[in-house]
C-alpha cells in the first residue's frame, strides 16, 4: 500500500505512461511505474492499474476485531468479519 507521497509519485508516473508520443510497447510505457512500485513496496506488480488501487487513503482504519481495513474511510461495517464499529 502506498501513502499519499508515494501515491502522488506513482500517479505522476502512471500519467506519464499515457503521454508517450513515440511508439512503445505497453511494458515499456509502464516500466518506470512498475520499477518504482517494486522499489517502494518490494512487490513485483505487473498490472499498472492495480497499483492505482493500492492507496492507503482509499481504505478505512483497521477493524477492531479482525484487523483488516474497512473498505472505505466512512465504513461502519467490516466486510471481512461482520464487525460493526462501536
């Protein structure tokens, strides 16, 4: 998962991949983003779109019961275990 500073850089690299004017393969266009993500997280992601969903701010705090994050910052129900925020 990426914090806001890491996500901002990833977002810029993602946008940059779409602005290449010369013909490049999909892998060449997104190489910089994929390399950055691997450097920051240690995970070798192959799907650039998936990286854009790995933003901590998109999810809520950890559930008090199971520890998994709530699906959104405003969620009051844990989809993983059924716990309701107290």
